[in-house]
C-alpha cells in the first residue's frame, strides 16, 4: 500500500481507490454481499420458522388423528388423542430439522475449511441456491389432506442443508466485500435486509390473503383466487420465497466479489481443508479453557436454535395460531432482537461476557419454563386462568398475549447471548490465534445442531406430549450453563481498564 502521508485528502482518496482500498458498506461489493440475505433469508424466516413448518406440523397432526388407535382413543378421551397427535406433528418437524442438521454438521465444517483453498465460490453457490429454490417451490403441493406430505418433508430437509451450505459459502466471501473496518457494518446490513425482506412479504401475505378472508379488508376477498380453506396462503410461501430469491439474487452475482482462486482444484482444496481442520482441532487441545467454553456454547446454542426454530410450531399446535398471529409474533420479535443486540453490548461492558451469558441463558430458560407452563386455558402450571380479552380476529385470549410477550423476551435474550458469545471468545483466545478459534467457534455451531431436534423428537414420541417434547430443550440449556460456569474467564478487558485508570 502506498504511503499517502502529506498528500492532499482528495488526491489520497483517489490514490486509495486506484489501489483497491475502497470497500465501504454502501459501495457496490458491500451492498451486493448484503443483498444476498435480502434475497435468501425470507425462505428461512417464512418457511422454516413462522409459516410453512407450523402448517406442516398441523397436517401431520390431522393425519395422526386418523390412526386407528387414536380414533378409538378419541371416543373416550378426545383431549388425550389430540395431545398425542400434536406431539406427532412436533416430532415430525423436529425430525426434519434433526436430519438436515446431522447432514450439515458432518459436511459443512469440511466445506468451510476447503473454501479458503478452493476455486471460484459463485458456481457452487449457484448450485445450492438452485436446489434450495426448487425445493421451496415444491412445497406448494403439500395439501391439507396429507397429499404430498412426505415429499414436502424431504424437500424441507434438503433445502435446509442447502441453506446451511449457502450460508457457509456466503460468509466466506465477506472478507472481500469491503475494507476490514466496514465488514461489521456490511454484515449487519445483510441481517437487517434479510429481516426487512421477510417483513415485506409477511405484510403482503396478510394484506392480500389473510385479512380479506377474516374481515373483508383491505380487499373484499383474497386476491388471485387464493383459497384459505385449502391453506393456500401458507403453501404459497414456498413458491413466493423461490420467486423472491430468483428475482433479487442476480444483484449479488453481478456485483459481489468472489474471493476464490480462479482455476484452483476443489478436489485438492477438499483434501487440504480436511488436513487444516484436523490441525486446528489438534492445536486447540492445548487450551482446555476455550474448549470448555466451545462445548458450553455448542450446548446452549443448540438449545437456542431448537427453541427459535420449533417455538412457532409449538405455539401453532397449542393455540391454533394462524398466519396473522405468526406475522405479528415475527415482527415484534424482530424489533425486540435489535434491543437484544444493544443489551448484550451493555451487559458485556458492565459485567463481562461470562456473567452476561449466564444472565441471558438464564433468561432463555425462564422463557422456556413460562411457555411450557401454558395451555389454551391456563398459565403458570394452572395457577392463573386465561380469559377472553376481546372479540377481535387475533390474540383473543390472555394466554395468546402472554405467549407473544415471551417471544419478545426470547428475542432479546437470544440476540444478546449471540453478541456475548463472540465477546467471550475474543476475551479467552490468545490474540495471535483469534481467527483460528473463531473457526472452531463456527464448527461448534454446526456439528451438533441436530441434537436439540433429536431430543425433542425422542421426548415427544415417547411421551405422546408436545410439552414434554419441548422440555428437552431445557436439558441442553442447563448442561450448557453448567459447563459455562466451569470456564475461567479472569478479569474482563473493561474491568482491567477501569482498574488501570
């Protein structure tokens, strides 16, 4: 880099640009990198979390009610029959998440290790996004009567693996999206755009389909002949997410920097990446304290991911929420998540990252306990009775509003824990090996992502109760918190600085 000392500011700026030093958040490569999440992320938010997965769980529930044993049980104990069927619905979605997480956990770390040594990154990204879009489109054919149910479950699993692969490849392109000082802002812009795109689609779905069907506003009836009686507004989120991806992803491929090595062999990169991955794991064994933290993070992050991914499915099964309720839940949670990021930073500075994590993990455990204490008619394990609040179309009962509030608190504590987890690793890692340990940090976030859904599936199937199924998440939270308590964090940088003053 040429020394620009003493050169007039405008001349220095021109010289810096000529040498490739540009790369702010609003330059084309940075905007293009962020636009990727505007195009892709609505799939995960609409399909996996809030709209399609809860719908598919309801379809599985209705199919389970047709089983001879539950038909017979329904004649004497209809509530128990419904409870067992609902547990089957939750377990089915948990199984999809489990198998997708298992496949991604076995392969994504090797993909990530190979990316630094491989060829062009855009071609494999085009492949995984194409498969993702096709799987998303196919979800339309999953009908309420169970037709197309199995293909839809398979498509969800395949698409989830492709989504993980796309995330790994896209993240590997961040370092070339802008200059180092701009990368945090570029990354944050991508997350904001992804949530913003999902919000746009949420509002469109409600205005075009749900509200016209419920109250005849803003249109007399759902647009385009969509029939809510056949759950078409929910099934549409698959094709809509696919079309949204196809419409906006070209911006990324045209303007984003690839960052790969032209002509490099992906086969050779795969071998070198595997060797590098093993070397990193072996070198990490000399720092037991960080390994304990990574184990703790793996456990509580798995629990958090399962709670976020399956919490909406659980609410849909328990309270019979529709699209409008899920949209409200999603928008409020997104707003609350912004505050969670600020809270995490404040807690880190005030108490240090370890105490911050203890607080936020405890908060998520409290959310889980409150959610599990609720039924359609009671709260806090029967201590408080729910009652009607109004005669409107949504959130008619106190229990609905309280569950909405738990979602807000979950979004705040979950986001804060993500922020504090990163700070904790920076605090623990030797300065000359931070990048290496962040590689392990990423691996710890993928290799056991299947564990939470697996436990939920097992608990739900064995008990025939979805509340017991969801309680498995608490086991992971407690184990993660227990391991975290054994981590020796020492003084926080902030406290050290205060003492030095």
